[in-house]
C-alpha cells in the first residue's frame, strides 16, 4: 500500500523568460500593435466610405421620391425661343407640347438685332 507512482502531465505555469525570449516577445508585441493600428485606420476609412455611400443612396432615394410623388421627372427637352419684338419679350416654347415654359424681356443685344432686322426690311 504505501507505493507511489508518477503520472506525467502538462500544466500552464509562469516561466521566467530568458533575455532573448523577452526581446522576441517585444518584437511580436510591436508588430501586433502596428497591425492593430493599420486595422483601425482601415476601419475608419471603411466607415467613412460606408457613410458616404449611405449619403449618396439617401440622396438618390430622395430624388426618386420627388419624381414618384409629383409624377414628373426633370429631363432635357427640345425648346425654341420665339421673339416678339413688338412686345419687347421672348418666350421659350417646348417643341414636344407647344407649351410656353418661360417668358422674359429681350436683352439689349436682342433689341439691337430687332433694329438691324428692321433696317434690312426697309
């Protein structure tokens, strides 16, 4: 009964590092800190990029919402200016519908054109 026997195992316990081992761990720690800094910078860049993308999509949603709500969409449309020299004004007419979309006074150079045309016809 008083016999002893040994059973071998492994257990994690603190071990004093040799100076070269401590130096190696210092290098590993510095590299890990650099990797962490790189990841944090990339995360900030990605967060800004994501924020910019969300802002862009929100702007597009807002634009489309206005179009759907009003039933109209801004587009380039063929138009023609009609000059009325007697009334001293010009009108912008949509070619597709014939609708007048803008009316404004003639500029000085346009009035000069009218006078030049009158001289040609005299």
